[in-house]
C-alpha cells in the first residue's frame, strides 16, 4: 500500500471513529484525523490564535501533497457514508453511526465546514521563499464534496442535505472574491443539476429554496441570475375536458360549458404574457376576465382561505418528527382542470386568489411590459379598460376572506416594487455597488466641527464653552507634564520607560485666545454683502408668481373659470393679493363686492398691471371674431347657393305640371285647342253654347 493510500485510510478511519463517538466535537474529530494521518506535520490539538475574519490558525505545517490527500479522503468518506445510508435504507440525514447521537452525515458536514475555515502553514521548500498560510480545506473542495452527495442522493436525501448546508454555504460564499471563482461555479453547477431533477409542481419548496440560495451567493446584477431576454416557460400542458350538454359536476349541478372553457382558456394567456400586447388578444382577454369576475361575484365562497403559513410549518414539523415524511409533495403549483371539480373550485377562496393574482400580474404587464414589448412586432400601447379591470380585480381580492384586504394590499405592494425591478432590467441591470465615500482629513474634520459649533452657538457661546473647559484642560496638561518628567530619566537611561508611548495626543485648545478659535471659522470681509446677495431670493417676482393667473386668463389656453387656480385655491388668491399690496397697492382700491368677487377683481387688476397682456389677449380675441365672421359668411353664401338651386328645380317642376294640365284640357274639349290658357271645363261649356 502506498503512502497516499495509507494516509487516506487513516483519515477515513479517524473520521469513522470520531462519528461513532458522541463525545467528540467537529474540531476534535478534524484535529484527531490530521494528527493520525500526518504525524510529522506537528499539528497541535490546541488552537493557536483566532485571526481577523473568523479564520482560525493552526500550529503546524503541512505539505501541498498532504492537502490534496485530505481533500480526496473527505470526498471518498462522503461516498462511503452515502453507500451505508443506501444499504440501510434510510435517508442521508438519518444515518447514525453512534446510537442515540446526532446524524453522522450532518456531523461530517459540520466537520468539513470547520476545516474550510481553518488556516495552516505550508512547509517551506529548501532554499525557497517562506510558504504562505492557506486554508486547510479549500472552499472549492468543500463545494465538490456537497456536489458528490447531491448527485448520489435521492430527492428526499437532497432536501435534507441542502437544508443543512444552506446557511453555511452562504457564509462561505461571502468570503469568495469574484463571481467566477471555482467555489461559486461548483455550487451553481450543483444547484442547476438538482433543479433539472426536481419537478416544478411537486417539489415546489425545494426549487424555491435553491433559487433563493443562488440569488444570495451571487450579486443581483450577475447575468446568470437575471432573465435579460424576458423568456417565459410556455411549454406546460393544460388538458381541458370537452363538456357535453347536460353534464353535471361532482355536486350534481350542471356544468357551465362556456364559463369552464373561458376560465381555463385564460391560462394560455397567463403562461404567455407577451401575447397580451397584441390588440386582438387583449380585447378577448378583457372580455373573458370580466365574464369570470361576474361569475365570481354571483357565486359565494364556501371554502375559506384559512390555512395559514404557521399551520403549515407546524404540520411539517410534526410530520418530520413522526418519521421524516416528505412534505414537499403537499404543495403544488397546478390545479386539476377537470370539469367535475370546476363548480367546487369556483367556491374555493384559495383557488380564487390564485386566479386573481394571475389577472393582477397580467394587467401589470400591460403597464410595464419591459423586454416583452421588444419581442412582439405588433404590440400596442392602447390598453382600453386596463385600469378599470385592475381596480375590479383588487376589489375581488379584498372581498375574498380570510384577510382579504391585507392580501390585496400585499399584492399591490409587490407589484409596485415590481415596477422598479422592470426598470432596472430594462436599463441593463446596472450594478448596485457604489464606491465608498472619501474620508475627510483630521484637520478638515476639526474645521467643520468648529464651523458648525460657531453657527449654532455664536462667538460668545464658543468663548463660554471654552472657558468652562479651560480648568479641565489645564489639569490634563499638568498631568501630562508630570508623566513626561517621570519618564525623562528612564528614557535617557534606555530603561523600560523608553518603550512606552506618550499619553494624550495633541489637539485643538478651546481655552486659548480668541484668535486660535477664530482661525477655524471662515468669516467674509463684508458680512452685510451676503445679506444683499442676488441668490438670497426670499420673495418671488410678481410676474413669476402670478403666471398661473395669466395662463388661466389667456383665451388661447381655453381654461374655464371653474378650473382656474384663482377660483379653486383660495390660499393662492390670498397670496396674490398680498403680493399686489407690496408693489401695486393702488389696484386694491378698485376691488368691488365681497370675497366671492376677489378672483374677478384680481383678473381685472392683472390687466392694469400688465397692459401688454391685455393687448395680446384682445388681439387674439379680435382674430377669433374675424375668423368666426368669415366662417359665418362662407356658410351663408353656401346656404344661398343651395337655396337658389332648389328654387330653380321647383320652377322646372311647376312648368312641367302646367303643360301636363293643358294636354288633359285638350282631350276634354273634343279636340278644340285652348289658346287662352283656361281650364278644359270652361272650353267644353263654350262649345256647347255655340252649338245651341
């Protein structure tokens, strides 16, 4: 057997013996294994020192080959423990080599974690430079050990392992510099491999914990943790039943086929939110959501959402204590889409909340599409009825018990924060890290402090403060002089007093003369010039202040009196009057009526104060009147032309009717032509009279 194999067997034997004993701690197990495997290294069982940053320094030296042997031994022993747990048919975190003690794999992981935070000196090569102090077990090696256990275990085993090392790994990753370090890449690879093995619907809790863990060990702006392209998982299948006329649900009630297909048809839009940006899809989705919301308002909730998170934790802890039951299968992200259950689901408060949250998220997507709008060619920004529908969804959330109002407020709060995340991702995920503020020099600190004290207390106050502290400072100076006189003979003789530091650093004396204090305060030569400076604008200019008044009076703006600031804000009207009293007091004497006439009086006064505005407004009104008169003249001419054409047509029609009457008269008189234009009956009578 080679030296390498012998050292590996010794390390694994020491770990086995330590885990079989209940009395040894993680530190004792690790140090005993090092002492048995590398007796020449001189690693002491006592800790030498505690270094800054929580790193422990061991007394002893190791060769680089010894560290490699230790890393390999730890990984081999982890595989050995996994095989023992599989042979006994127990989960990883329930394997116990010591009867009645804590789980063995948990103790082994704690021991390896402690070894990764320990620093030991490397042996110095002959003739080479001094060897540095490095970690006994690199963080990357510890991550590879975790990766081996996650690959060997089942989903149930991995749940226990991950929950045990979750907080330890976050602390270790905080000591790693750079996002591409071997330790971070190893943990990212392990988490991604584990996520591929998990079910998104059955292992919801573990998937969520892994995603949160990745977000904690990587910066927020790291490109591996953000979905820059805005891709969505639209591949989940959703079977929908074909409802025949007369079908009933599990309660014996008839199934509303239209409502059933409409409700589950909306899931196609929810899982592909970018399709809502198309106007045709948006109109159909709004119609369907309104139909479902109306049905929810009509049906009462019979199953309340009273299953709280604390109850879930209590149940999970009870089941775990009873036998380590896997509680990850009790929660799911998918509901059964059977038509037999649809009537009961519509009365379930939890089921309603799931749907309402989906609606709220989809409506939020129309307001903040982000990267999704870039992927839809025919996207539209006209989402008619979005705000009204969003308010209706929030009201439905608030009506759903238990704690409906709190639930609705929480959803609104989350969506409000989502706006900031969408803007951040749209901007390219800029880094959150900011450089530290530069530190000020000590002399500048003292200058700023003296300036602030001078502004607050004044010169006389500073003098009083200095006088109150003068006796105390004099006493301290006397003590310092006595100590220096006592130490001076020892310093000259080179005694122990020569190594002692002087007590009391030199500082600014507040008890000195006034010149020593005033040198810290910058005082301008002409102090009255600062009061007359142009930047000290205490009151605005009247033309600037009454700009809203002039804007409301401008006929071009077309603002009605009911919406002008003078008529809606009484405080502002009062301020305008106060402003006029300072520079145009004579205008106030023309005010008439009571308080209700004040806005009208102010507008009249503005025309006197700003005559150019009066000319401008009158010119605009004159142009408007001329344009209106021209338009009225054009309309009158057009109406006259239309009436003339109508009169001509009526004359033609009247002439045609007269000619037709003449022809009828000729036929009635036996062929006698009527020349005088009288009616036919008169001609016929005249003919009879001549015959007689």
